[in-house]
C-alpha cells in the first residue's frame, strides 16, 4: 500500500463521482463513457483494497474511507493549484492568483474593499477568497491550499511569516440592550449563563484558561459549535457569549447584539496576516497583505473595529 501512486485523472474521476453521487452524471460531466468511469473507480477500490462507495438504485454514497479520501483529494488539488500560482507568479510585478483565507467575520468587512482595491490598483492580480476559522486556516496555509490567511495567533514556526493587524480583546456579548455596564470583569462574565463552543474551539480554550487562572469557571448552559447558530441564540436572549469584537462587527453595528470588553484580566488575541515564509518574495501576495493591513487600520481609525 505504501507504493500506491494514483494518477491525477483517477483522483479527479473519484472526486466527480463523490460530488455527483451518480456514475451517469459524473461520466457526462467528465465527458467519458460510463463503463470506463466505473472501471476506473473499481480499479481505485481494488488498488486500495477498500470500498469507497456504497451503491444503491438511487446512486452512490461515500463510505467512511471514501470521505477521508475525498478530503485528501481536495487538499491535493488545492496544493496543485497553489503551486501553479506560486510558480507562474511574476517576480517583477504584482500579478497572478492570490487565495486569501479569512474568518466569516470580520472577513465580510475586509473582503469587499479588498477586492475593490485590488481590481482598481492591481488588475493583473486575481484574488480568491476562502472562508474558515483559525484552525482550518492554519491547516490550509501549511499544506499550501491558500496563499495568505487573516487569522488569530498564527503558529510560531520558521516556515510561517506573520504581520500583526491589531490586538483584539475578549468581549461579553449579549442581546441588544441586555448589558448594563460598559465593561465586565472576567469573573462577572463567567457567572452569567453562557452559550459557548466546545473545548476544542481555540477561543473557548483561551477563555477557560484565563478563568482558571483567577479561580473560577465558565457557567456554560449551552454548547454550540457554529458561530452563526451561537450568535442567533444570543440574539434571541437564550444567554450570553464571549467573543472578540471582530466576531460581532455586523451585529453590533446593526444593533442586534451588544458588546462590552472583559477587564480584570484583559483577554487578548492577536489578529494577523500570515503566509508561508517562501511566499514573502511573491509581489502579488505582498500587495494583498499590505492592502488588508491598510483596510483594518482604516476600520480601527473610524472606530468601526476596536
């Protein structure tokens, strides 16, 4: 098994069948005959000595092994695309494709002006966006699926280069009109009924660690692993949560959520741009990174973000 070397065409066929969940539709999309596609999938399963699809009259569904292979195949194709962008990037002028990974919020405040600026000033740069959270962004950055990440606390590694955008502070977030004070101690916030992600979430770990240091624990009444569901429950008055201000930029300015900084102690989280160190020579990546820094600085200057 260690010398298994699938060709890219076979992997592309596997991914297409997985996406279509139907051999006939996949064959049409790939412009090959259905029997030929079926043989390719059968050969792939034979080589792996695994069943990748469960067949039924309705089509095909991925097995657990198939789901793992699909995730890896997406990563491989992402790396190939990024490698192409890196190799073909011009060393003399900002040109080529830059794939930027960002969290959903504050990405919605950064992406529109960033795209406008790049189109206006660097028409030879094609910018693409990919949404994810810090752990996902770190993985995508390390395995070459994105060129540049906007993320909290990037890993301290020799092959990762980062630039600080701002230091965010943990805030107590509540339904509009529910917070009576301008700021709250961490002990006060921890005692409130909290809606929080599970401990696998980095921000949750950060909050737990600081709470333990002052001898208290978070009063978590509801666990939600998803930022949009979490904020919806807080908006509806089911409890409070702890997030950075950047995590509720839209809702705060729309007046649907309110936020107050946590003090005693302040819980800080660095927001940075991060890229692979070898990308530092890529002029297009550098220009996009500089534009992001300027956009964030403008948002802070105008008191939209703090």
